């Protein structure tokens, strides 16, 4: 789209969703408690970041985007 921000966010959402799905598989089949804790943290973090990016996309589409610093 020639909009680096939009292209980045659109590409990162499926990337983050893939990380969630991989972590869910690990939780289902792994017996390693340390990896299961890591997977749980990945799921929580990636979901939070997906929500942020979805909200950003809505704001961007509405033209009400502000210059935020993460």
C-alpha cells in the first residue's frame, strides 16, 4: 500500500495469531512446565498486541490516528 505502518500492522496480526496457535499446541501436548508457562505468556502477550493492532487499524481507517509512541 506504500503505507509502511499499515502494511506492518496487517502483516503482524497473522504472524501473532500463528504464535498463539503454536503456543496452544504446546500447552495441549507438552509436559514441560517451564515451556508451558512460556507458552501461556506468549498467548497473553500476543492477544494483547493483536487487540492493539486491530484498534489501530480501526483508528487508521477512520482517519483519527494519532502519533503514538509505543
